[in-house]
């Protein structure tokens, strides 16, 4: 990814209707999609031109217990394991601890101390 520390680097759309979402964002933003194998579930890398900007998958692939579609933003961080530990020390609660995603990097998902959900990533 090569993005600087502290900026939003990736957004996932976890949805009840992948094809409907793909059609909407293709028509309105011109996005294209690249298949990505994510444990046998349909998942697509969202591309704006040649740039990978996010992902699109089913609710089953998300980390939240939700029956509604939602976006999850990921902030690029350096040294994700150290920053994850610091976040927990500072009052964050764990949704998903740091884990590797082949071809993408290392990710975690937290609730910040106010309860908002946020993803962090250390991209490749």
C-alpha cells in the first residue's frame, strides 16, 4: 500500500447485496472490481482507475454483528502490534486482533473508547 501512518487507507463495504452494491457504485463512481479469494466467500477489491481503494463483500465477512450493510474504514499504522496493544491500554475494546490478510497486509478492528468501530492496517 505504501500509505503514510495515520491516514485512512482502505474502506470495506460489507453488504446484504453484493451485486446491487457493485452496480450502484459502478454507475455512480465508475468503480471496477477485481475478484479476491477470501475463504471461499465472494469478495472484490474496489478499484478507482488503477488504484485499489477498498473491498466489497457480504455481511458474513464482516467483523460486526449486523443485519444492515455498513462501511468500515481502516487507518494505516506503522507497527500494528505495538499500536494495537497501546490502543487497548488506552481504553479500546477488541473486535478482531491483528491478523494477516494475504496480499493486503496485517489488520485489526477495534471499538475506540467512545464505542465507534475502526479498523487499522499495516499494508504491504
